[in-house]
């Protein structure tokens, strides 16, 4: 489906493309349906409908000078640019823009790992570098560093961090934006700016002290549209010597509250890596009577779930703990966790799992041998990027709503009930929120739950249900103080609308900034729900 | 990409399009490597002529990381495969980033809810044409 940029006719578009070719060469500008297929959001819930967002063209610069020149060309022609690093955050929009007719600025050619410093544990990369690229650099040089990567790992550290993506190792590395340190940005007028210590010529600590002096604007470039990030630094975890896994189970529904408190303590004290909560009772979900219980309107009571657990001979909850560090430290941390939890929760049990020295062998990565059914994905837990996640993607993909909630058992029970009841309106979708739904501990200090209905390219009716359910989830969650942390362009306005304190003061502040530096909306208008004056009108 | 190559790869995909076991014996010529997704049957024993055969079971990580990522950084290199649609989605997306496209594909009958596809990925961008 060919589209034109806003306010531009075919002749103007052709002139604009000619100017782009003059910057990057004729081989690095694309337009037309066949070439632009790669820039569609393959996971779009509005695939092949009038609502689907399409880019008009794509351009791939080789360096920051070309990025700057492209921005100046776009400014002259008033054409919105939509920057992508590798464009693979499917489920969150992939490479497709907020505004129809935007031109994708594809940073894939800027794929240099500029520095990896083992002794000081940081990396500086360009946006086209993928987690695989960074991992390969570290592996081939034999550096004792660990990359905290998302799953799948084909995205870029720059893009994932700027979308506030998450990982699966130690708490402060899982927050990928939080683990960044220093960035270089092309501003909407084409100027090149560096944040933090990078603003000082000759500074030697750009990737070690994030703030420099004065206000730190780096947060504006995450989920924002105030510039195009062309370099970014990251803190890396020194490769731990040892990896240890263990399982704790607790018998009763209400035990989850105490279990969460203990795990929070372990997490916040830096004693554990990511954890996987679960329920052994999931083994009963093929039983229709049991399914009716855990999906009943108004939620399940403690007594009801405890009775079902007792009848099944299973505990209500489990948590898989992972430890990284020196071997003795992982052992002592595990003993501490076990003693602390078993002393406080009656009937809690502990099981020791696999443990081995790092780096792991291919066999250890590919074939975990746990004495329980484990939800841990071994590679991502050890900072090894993988594409295996795609084996679990059914239909043609999925969309995702990940509400942020407090790290308490009570909050988990409330979300199970509230969103479970709200989603009864969509009976053809799986019951993502039920009495066994456990939280994700991807963020450092909050929980998330997951709602990820599938989409099918050949079934618009199914997609419409998923789309409606997503919007309902955002709305109902916000009524209870649970906000989405990340969204595809098609949902960004709805999500931004829920962050409405004091008559949308935050959005109005963002709009003032946008109007001041990018009134024509050259950089990703609409991203993060921030629209410049030109598009608000 | 020139028309002669398109015709060649189209014919190759046709050769790959039948039942996997029968197709394999005719598929070797013109490919640098053939990928077989063992979820749809084992093909290791088949003589593939000049083409190297790499097998995997749904997860393309190792094959892509160890072989394709390196090969796709250089000009040339034609890859064929009989894989799940899920694996092809991953490979196609990665190939696009390195100037390559699926130039032929045939969807086969689904096995356990996953449709195997026979396909050819070839360089199309001037920067990677041989």
C-alpha cells in the first residue's frame, strides 16, 4: 500500500527522495510496496486494514554525519522521520511508524561496537548493533563480561533500552535504560549532542558517570521523539564465576504474600538474579472443573484454592531462585534464602537444582536438567542471546499489555481478579488473568503481568477481538492505578492518556518541549503520545 | 537480482516443494546451504550434492549465529530450506536486514499445527550481490 508523507504530493515526495539519495547514495533509499513490506509491523492487530500504519520510504545512513544530513533534508521538506535501530520489537510495533507516510530512518548500517572495556565493565555501541553482535564481540575476545539481553536477542541494546526493554539477570542490569550510561543524539535541527560526561570534550568517563553537570535530558530520548540516538553506552555485568538454581514451594494461597516479601528482600539486597514465580497447580488446568474455579467471576478465595491444592496434593505456589556470583557466595546466599523462607512459612519446601561454573557449556545452555518442571529460560538467564523464543509464537504473532503493579502478593491477587473479570467480555481469548497468574519480576522494583493475545494475518475478526481487549485492559488497569510500561504506536495515545495527573500536566510539558525544538514533527511525531503543534492541529 | 537467477531459484523452490524426503534429492544444486527443520522429518542421510545440509529443530539460533550471520555479511550465499513458518519468519527478518530476501516460497501441508515451508533466500541488495 503506497502512501505519501503528510502534506506532500507525489512530485514533492520524489524531490525529497532525490535529496535523500544525494546524502546516502541511491542504493540506500527504498520506497514502493515490495521494498516497504519489510517495514510493516508483522504483529499488527490491524494488519491489512485501513488502520494499519505504513511508512512511505526508508533510508539507511552509514554514520552520524549522514543522520544529521537526513534530518536537515527532512526538516526542509517537512517530512516526519521514524528512527529504528533494528526494528525488531515486534509486539510493540516493530518498524512501523505512528504517522502514515513517515520515512523510516533505518540505522542498521551503523553497526559498530565502538568499545568494550573489560576492566571498567562497559560498552559503547551504535544503534545497528544487536545483542548478538555485542555478545559475539565479548565471546570472541574472551572478555569476562555478561550482557543482559532481552528474549529474543536479535534487537539492539540501543533500541531496546530506548523502549525501556528488560532482561533477565541481576536487578540493576535487567532495566536496560537504567543500565545505560551516556548517549549521542542528533537533534531535530540536525545538531549532534552528547549527554552526561560526553558533553565535555575529552571526558574519560562517558560510560561511567551518567549525569555530567546540570539537568540530564537522556530520559527524553526513551519512548520519546526529541532526537535520534546514534551512540549509547551500557554498564555490563562482570562475568559471574558460578550459577546456582533452587526451588521453593509454599502450600497455601495466602503464603504467596510472605513469599513475595522474602524474595523482594533477597532481590533488593543483591543476593539473587531474576526469579520465576509459578504455580504447580497449573498441571490441573486441563480439568474443566478446576479451570472454572480459577477463572470464576469475583476471584477465588483462599479456602477454595487451598482445598483444590490439598485435593491435588500440590503446593499453591513456587518460586525458582537463581544465584550468580562466586561459588561459595551462591551457596551461602541460597542457604540464607532457604532458612529465611522455611523458618517463616509453614510447610514451605526447598529443592536444590543445577549449579555450575560459568561460562556455561553448550550442553548446559541447551539442555537444562532440573529436578522440577522449570520455567527458567537458561540462555537469557545467563546473558546468552537466543532466537528460540520464536518456537512459542503461535498464529502470526501477538500484541502485548504489561501492566506495572506493586511487588506484593495482595496486588497480584487484586490484578488477577480485576482484569480476569474484565476480560470475561472476550471469551474466545485465553484467560491470561486467572487465579494462578503469577507476576514477572523483570523490572527492578515492580511486578508486571502479561496479556498477549495473538494476531492472525488471515483472521481480521480475531484480531479485532484482541485489539478491543487490549484497549479495555489499558482502561480498566488505569482505573486501578496500574499503568502500561510500553506500547505499540497504535496504543501509545491510549496509554499516554492514562498518565493524566493534574489535567495531563506531563503530556502538556512534553508538548511544550516538542513545540520548542520540533514544531513540524520531524522526529517520530506521536511517539510516546507526544504530538507537535502541527499534528495536534 | 537478475531474471535468470529468479527463474533458477523459483525452479529450486519448486523442487523443494514436494514431500520433504522426495524433494531433498533434487534440491542441492544452486544452493550454498540447505536448512532442514527436523520437526518435519530427518533429512541428514540424503545426498545433497554440492550443498551443505544443516539441521535444527525449530530454534535457528545456532545455525544463524554460527553460519548464516557470518556468511550474510559477505556478498553472495544462497540458502534454501524446508522449515517451519516460525523459523522462516525469523530467518526472513534477519535476512532482510542484510540485503537478502525470500525469492521463492511454497507452503506445505501442516504438521502438528505448524506449516512447513520450502523457500530460498538470496542476496538482492547491490551491496551483497556476488
